[in-house]
């Protein structure tokens, strides 16, 4: 089968198109014929050596997210049948040869989820990391439900930093579905339009000096939950708008500013800071997230593509290096690699 691998960490030129044997699923595993491989920032970070993730024979197949069709079942698997449409996430986590940038991959059943009938394979490869991360962030405040559903966030005011990002987009859509008032920040007009397409109630340009005052004007009692992509850069803004007993859920430090908190002002607020990392959030949070995300998709409340504020950018498997470069350069939307025809 055709596969993209790298044997060294480094820039995108490390990615090579090779022939690999088709893997066989073991007990508790399924084999998926990959249709679309989704690229996330973690994939180029891993390629550059963020994790020690080398595979058999030193070959690492990149990309955690994807979609496809189950084509073989290991012993003891009852959750799936051959022919099922699925979306994948964490495919390559601690399994370097199992990334989705290849025609077939084998994953444990817990990393595959039924692809709702109203979702395309492009949608399926866009779900995993962004939506599961957003779900975890949105369920991290004191007394939060473990699984979102309509009404679960009614009465809450949520600030999503970076609403045109992939995680930000999912956070807006899921929070809106769950009944929250959603405010988001962006860097300019084009991204504001994408954030509105996702369903944000209010969009604020964070580069404006009075951004905090604008958010306070919308939410005089403060923000109950911030979903944060740039913890260091937005530390002061977040504190300025946080409600008493509010939570800041931090899933990235884009912009790379140091993050350092003052004790007293946060203590006065009874503030909570929750760090979020998909790789270590645990099987239960992933199961709950996947089931909520699928319910939102089936309800038409979580969508992907230009109309939903997350435009697709398509590449072929042999263009995997260009796809990684696009994500690394900050592509706006979802970068997808077409691996094989659906039929
Ligand atoms: N912890 C986890 O499990 C987890 C999961 C998924 C992703 N991540 C990480 O999260 C980051 C974003 O991932 P992604 O896939 O959503 O990337 P993305 O699609 O590139 O989105 C990032 C967004 O953040 C915005 N942004 C940057 N600085 C900002 C600031 N100071 N205030 C508000 N918005 C800001 C960017 O737009 P502007 O620069 O124009 O504002 C961009 O829209 C990456 O570092 C990724 O590795 C972590």
C-alpha cells in the first residue's frame, strides 16, 4: 500500500511516499481503509520531534485524524462491522506506524467512532483533535456536565479565543449547540466572518486596545469560561473579563509568551485554570466527547467546511509535505489529504 513515512525528525522534506505492507488487526483492533487524512498542528510538531514517536524500522506514519471504512476486524471486536464508515483520532498516539497518511491503518477500537450518516469523509477527517479538545475545554468548569447536550451550557457566557481556528471553530459550534452565549476573539475581518459562520453571537478583534472593555460591555457579569489558545498573550485579557468562579481552559500557548499568574487577583475571583491535552485526557473524556460530538453532527449543529467557518484545503497523498507546510504556515481552516476513493 502507499504510505507517507518519515524516519528522521525535521522539516517537511523528511516525509517520503513509500510502499508498506498492509497491517493486520490484532485483538481489540480494527483495520480502516483510509479515505481522508486530517492534518493538525500536532502532526507537524511531532514530525519536528515534539514527541519521541519512532516506529518499527524507524518509520513513523504521520497524522492522528482521519476517516475511512472498516475493512478488517480483530478478535473480540463487537463495536464495528466490516463496511462501517468511521472517523479516527489519536491514530498514531504511541503507535507511530498507525498514522492516517497511508491507505490502511490499524487502530484500537477506542480510537474509531461511527461517522454519522449526514457527515462526509472530509467532515470525518476534520472532527477528531479539534472537536474532542473543544469538548474537553467546554466541560472543564466547576460542576460541568461530563458530556455536552442541548441546554447543558444554558445561561453561561463563554469566550472562545481565536474563533477562526480549528479548535476555536468547534468550540463555538459546540457551545452554541449547548445553549451558551458565545463571544469570540479574532485578529481581523476575514476571520470575524468565519467565526460568525460558526455561530458566534459576538466577535471582538483582540488586537484593539479596548478588547477587554468590549467584552465586558457584552458580558457585564463576566465570562464563565474562556477556551484559550494563547495563554501567555491573553493572560491579562482573560483575567480582566473573567467572572467570579470563572474558568480558563488552556489548550495551547500560541504566540509563545510566558504564562505566569498572580496569586491574589485569581484567588479573589476563585478562578480556575484547567490545562487540556488530548493525548492524556483519558478514555472516558474521549468517549464522552465523541458521543456528544456525534450527536451535535447528527443534529446539524456541528458542521465543517466554508459555510461552517472552517474552509477545507485539499491535498493528495503524494502532496503530504505541502499539506504539512500549509498547517505549519497557519492555514485558515482544515487541511485534508485525500488518500483513496470512498468506493
Ligand atoms: N492541547 C491540545 O490537546 C490541543 C489540541 C488541538 C490543538 N492544540 C494546539 O492548539 C493550537 C491551535 O490549533 P488549531 O488546530 O486550532 O490551529 P489553527 O486552526 O491554526 O488556529 C489557531 C488560531 O488561534 C488564533 N490565535 C493566535 N493567537 C491568538 C491570540 N493571541 N488570541 C486569539 N486568537 C489567537 C489564530 O488566529 P490569529 O493569529 O489570526 O489570531 C488562529 O485562528 C496549536 O498550537 C495546536 O497545536 C492543542
